[in-house]
């Protein structure tokens, strides 16, 4: 059933984002396709992280984080942040324009379709993942002229 379920879910297109957090002197991040808007008033989002991952450990300690919604030109960045292990996010953004979020101090990747900062208000264990319900603290930018990067059937594709 697991393989069939994975294949079924791969049929659903999803936007690709990089979520980042600052943990002391280090920066960490991961590529996700499970980031969604939950509410307009108040503005809430939800992100799903693998419970066994190190970023999940960091999110349990750090309530504030950033999400950079990638553009179709940023598939290489998505691939870098999807690499297993714990490389510093500062290494992963080498050569890529970024800045630190005002509220989270997390890395915000520039050149995407949008970016936001959030603060976790509820943590929900869900099978082999952990869900983070968060209040949006700010929207760093929106660039509707760019096409979003999406994931469909296990591959990155443009949202054009």
C-alpha cells in the first residue's frame, strides 16, 4: 500500500518552498512541497516536516522560521535543500541572493515567487511527520511576474 499511496500522491501538483530556521549560530533548511495556507484572518500557514529529520528538531526549539516559495528558475536550489544530511543553509545558498528575515533571522531566498516569516503556534504529530501551524508575521515579497516551481510525479516543473 505504501508504494501505491506514494504514487497516488505524486499525481497531485504542489508548490515547492524552502523553509529555514536560525539555530544559534547555524542556519538550517529543507525543501518542502507540503506548505499550505490555512486561514486569511488571522493569516495562518501549515508546514509538514519529516519527524526523523534534524530540521524537525530545530523547529521544535525555534518558533520562528521563514519560507521562500521558489520560482521556476530555482530548481537547483530546491535540489540542494532536498539533499539528505545537515549541511549549513549558508553553504546551500552560496551564489544565491538572500537576506535574513526581520522577525526570524532565518535565511530568505530572493528571486522566488514569494517569501514569508512565521511563528509556530501549534505542533501536531502526524504519523511519520510533524505539522507546524503558524501565524504569518510578515510577507517579505511577492513577485507574480515569475512562474512558480512545482513538483509533480516526482519531478520539478514550472508553473507556467
